[in-house]
C-alpha cells in the first residue's frame, strides 16, 4: 500500500505471485564486493544473497535451490499506470 502497487502484496487469486522462500536462521548477505557491470563499466557495490532457497516472480521460479533459473518473467512497473496514489489521511 505504501508504494501504491496494484494486485500485489497479498497471496490471493488474481494477484501477481512474487514470493521468496528463505530460512530466517540463515538469511544474510555475503561479503560486499565491487562489480563493474553497469553501462560504461561503472562500479557498483554487490553482495550475494545467502539463505534464499527459492524466488518466484509472477508465479515463475527465478531462483531454485539458491541458483538462478534463467527465467525473466518480470515487467517494469510504471508510476501512474501500474500504481495508484495512496491516501494516508
């Protein structure tokens, strides 16, 4: 609700199934390293996820047993088209 996403945030029929399965006792980030994989060879900080068993995006497995599956089912969400303006008053 905070970001105004529609059809997300709860597990129910008709919603997008973006889920992560992890062990709360082992979930962590690995050591921080530098990667130069942005456009123009720009550096960025990176840390591997640890303790994440599986991740599903739109109901499709994108990480299984901690290894990326190669599937890329996600889509870019655009403000105003895929979101609403929350009213917190």
